[in-house]
């Protein structure tokens, strides 16, 4: 009987018919992450990781990974590296005499190799 009633309950409540909680929750999680990256620039920390950021935002780590993969169509590392590369471009424009290796460290890259790999990926 319970199996028969479930589809009726779903129909009456309207789940799956314009009631898009997953999408809203995903957008909320993504908005929190984007706000954090714009305001606190955690990507400048070479040890930034999805677990700590998810915890800071009050979002499950696996859920955040999924949101970035689906909504941004990229991995967390690619997401972070894009912010780092964009930061480097802005910083270089404002500080044209900065040493490239120093700039990579300022932007959060732990090594030249890490930077090169990120740059290739982007």
C-alpha cells in the first residue's frame, strides 16, 4: 500500500514539477563559494582544499565537489587555478616589475611545475 501511495503523494505535493530544490541548493552552495573566493581569496593559500572550504561554508564536501563539477563544468583544482591565473594577470598589470616566480607564489601556486600544469589545463 505504501508503494502505491507514494506516487500519489509526490503528485499532490508537486515534487519534480517545478519544485527544484536540488537546483536551488546547488545554486546557493555555488553562490557561497563564489562569494568566499571574491571576498577572502582562499586560492592565494597554496594549501587550500575542498574539505576545509566546504566545512567553512557549512556544505558537505562531496556535495560541493558535485556542484563544482556540474555547475562549473570543472574540477575543484581547475576552479582554484582559474582564480589564481586571473589573480596573476591582475597583479602583474598593477606590478609590472614583479618576478614571475614570486608572482606564482603570491597567487598560491606551490611550484613552477604546478603553475605550468595549471596553465596547460586552462
